[in-house]
C-alpha cells in the first residue's frame, strides 16, 4: 500500500519519544513492502544539530513550513491507500480537515498520548484534535488499550478505536557487551506529573545509597532540582546512544505519566526498548501492565522508595533475559506493523461495506464478487470461465509467474470479469482491499504446481503457500467470505496407503527437493483448518490429484503435456523409470465442477476432500493412448525417476461422492483427444508460446 504519515517528528528525536516510535514502525512497514511518505512540520527545536535522522532509508521524509504548504502534497494524499495523522501535529485539527476532505483512501488518527489527548479534549483544549474531526477518521489508533478504546467510540463517535502500542526494533535495541556504569537509570523528558515518582523511585534511593551510581537522561529538567552527587545528568541522549545507555545499566526505571496511570494499558516506548536490550526493568504500577509482562518474573514493580531499594538489592536472576524474550515474542516493530496493517484492512473492509462510502472507494458494480487467486493458470482459467457461465462476477488475481495471459483472452472483455496482476505473497492490492466487503467466495489456486516450476524458486513457492494463503484467509475473514484452498495429492508424498483416503497422513520427505511444495501445501492446510477451528472463516480444502486438459503449459513437466508435446514434435518421447508407475488422470472440466460443488457444499471446514479420477493408469498406458492419437512412429527414451517421485497415486473419492455427489464423467480417451487437438492447434498456428483459449467440448461418459 501507499501510506502517508503526518507526524510530530521523524527526523529529530530531541525531546520526544515519537521519533523512535515512528522509526521502528515505519522501518517494519517498509520491510512488508509498503511505500511510505512522512510529512513533518518544520520546527526550530527539531532542526539543525537536533535532526539526527536527516535521510531515512525506509521512507521518504519531506518537510512543510505551514498548513498552506501542504497543498504541494494534495495529489499524493488523494491517491494514497491510507493517510495517518499523529498526535501533537501542529495545527492538527486543520490538518485533519484537509486530509479528510482530500483523501480517497482510509484516514486514521495515531494517538501516541491518548490519556493526555482525552484530558485536553475534556477541558476544551483542541491543540491537535477536536471532537468535530474524530468521527471523520476511519480508525483511531491508540497507544492506550483497555476500556479507553470503548470510551473513544462511545463519547467521541470514532467509527473504530484500536490499540496500537509502541514497539521496538530488535535489530537496533539488543544486548551489548559494555561495562556497567550505573545501578539504576532513567531515560525520559521532564514532566511535572512524572517527577514525584522519579523522586520516590530514583532520587531518594540515590540519597540513601551513596555507594550506588544513578543516571537520568533527558531534556527540559528545571534547574532547581536537587540532584544527589551520585546521579549523573545527561541533557540529551540520541537514539543511537540508547543501547549503550541501557547496556551500562544494571537496572532501568520506567515512570508513567499520571493520565496514563489513571487510564492503564499505557506502556511507554522506553519500556520495550529497555526490555529488548535485556536490561532488568523496575516500573511503577498501573492497570494492564501484567498483560504485557509477568510481574516478578519479567519486570519488577515498585511504588515506594523502600520497594525500589529492595528491588535494587535483590531481584530474580535472569529477569532481564525473560523481559527481552517477552518483547521479542509480542512487542517488536514487526508485530506492530502487522497489527497496523490489519487495522487498515479492517477499516477498508468496513468502508467498502458501508453504502454511503461505496461511491468513494468502489467500482460501480455493487454485486457479490468471487475472487479466483491463480485464475490465469491452467485450472484457474477454466474455473473463471465456468463461474462466469454460472452468472458470477469474477475477479481474477494472478502474478503471471507461471500462467499465460492468453488463457484469459476470451474472458477479458466479459462484462463480469476483471483481472488484477499481483502476487499474493505481498499485501493484497487496493483493487482487492477497497472492495473486500463485496467478496462472497475466495478460491485460492495460486501456486506453481509442477515440479520444474515450483522447484525453480522454492522460497517463493513456500511463501506463496503460507504467506499468500494467510493473506487470502484474512481477506475472507474480514469479508465474511467462504474460502476454498486447492491443496494437492502431494501432501500424501510417496504413499504407503493405496488408494489414498483423506485420513491418511502421508509419507513426505520434508527435506527433499519437492518439500517446498509438499510441505508448503501441508502448512497452508494447517492455516486453513486453524481459521476454521477458530471460526474466523468458513473453509473448504480440496486435495487435487493429476489433472489435464487445454491450457496446460507445454513446459510444465507434467506427464500428459510432456508426452503430447514430444509426440507432436516428432522428438523422442521421454519416459521416467520403466513406465509402470501409476497416476489417476482427471479432465479439467470435471475438476472445475468438483471445486465449485465443494465451495457451495455444507461440508465441514475440517474435512479435506480428495478430487481426482479413481481410475488408475500406468504411464505406459497413457503413452499408448497418446501415440494412437499421434499416428506416427516415435522413439522412446527412458530416464531415471526424479527424486521423491511417487510410484503410485490414486484417490479414494468416497467422501466427494457421498457429500458432493461428484464423480469424474470424462473418459480418458475423450479428454486426451481434446487435449491433443488443442496442443496440435496452437502448435500449427505457431502459438505455442502464447496459447489461445479454445472451445472445449467433451462427451460425458
């Protein structure tokens, strides 16, 4: 997505914690593939030597002088997928009006100081936010969770308030090997409401323990504070020096502002930064802290000077390491970026469902949609054609990595057909997200399916199966759509059970050259079943056996296309092994019928269904049938079987017959004749590199 953020500061960390928050979050969003523009108001106190990140490598950073100067970016604000305005942005209310009037995408308010913000609203202080503009933000992202989220929705009319806590980049904040200089430290800008706690938990302990060393880093502390001699003062500590500061601390202190203590569920960014560095943390108490760290095991809590001194003298061994484990498991910038993305997608879905908003973000077609991921491929293109024939409005999503655009040539001008070129490994494109509320069916056929194709880029194959399936499942969850995963007979590996029933767990080589596909599909099934178990989506899983027909790629390495193309060319026909290995060949129109029946069935989401032809044929029998169609002399060359190539493959389709009323109807001879004629046609016309879509008519058995 293209994201625009208007925030207090990114280029300078002087006197604010916003910079480190934005830096960690934006770097993680960039790593997820998003395009980022950060617009920062020029301010003298964040300029010059205080600008410690002038050119970030994870986003564009642009400065504007005043509100009229924002006109320069109106076009980009209008075209962005989402525009986010942060708290404490100068002239924030006017900025909100501009953004909400201009943006065609989602708008969000990101409140890094939620309790302070609400306290300001209650007393009529509208410095950067007003009750007037809150309902105009599609989502209110809050540093504070818990009951305050409901209050924001109830009292101020926010369409959705969601927690988005601060986070840390563990690549930056990590344990370092440095000498311990201080027994207790504190890092934070002066605040009058934090100062009493700092007095109780650090300054007074320093007075009582002159044998210990303390440090307070941060600007704006008044000159009249009586600092003990064993307290080092550091006026400004740039982020680049935070890690060594925490590393030199035997323990560090977290102090929370009064409004945030009252609200609860308000962790500061310093809490996660220190935790990621493995430094033991002492913190004041507030509701919700035990939902982030386990007190006594991962963090120490103190209210009084005596409790602070006790924590300094005696604390559980390894508490810093356990705190670090907690941060890495739940509070990294990568975790927050994923949450941030999900909140935006949820908002996009809600907007798409709202009739008043549809003209803003959706095409004029306001009817249910069917998404076919991998729809330009062999089976996918036939599925798209059949769904259109049955009256569906089809959105075909494909990255064209192994598919051919010519498969869709007869569909591209259909009034109920759309094509979107994108890779499901990446975040789904705006053409999908903006209309996610319309999708009622999601078919996932997206993955290279033949060994030469999926072994060419095994990493991408695995990511397509896992990350891509997760992206589509989340779309189905948000839209309330039914989801169908096309899994594979490869999940059975080189089976010991014959024929293969759905209950069979398989015999798969998880480290072999086919593992990227076999294990990828098994992982995709696990994801789908977990979504079904948690009632997050209505799921169907099809395990597809060998399928053949027009639109097969001539170089996909499958036995039917290999033998037909070789027979047509007059080259030697290659047989791997002795040809006695068996397969079960299902014609593509029968497979498409099975997929649609499964999608529309009421079968339980935890029951995978085999789809394939139960008539088992040897490769030699297949060769004889194809040579009869070729009607020309052909030489045969034998080569060794590929690694992990299964010797026998035949589905038990009892479940499909009983629950779907489905059984393949096309005889092998008829299906091969049609497939052979199609390959012959594209070869004769010189279109073997751009295969044309041809009418398919096959007599039923």
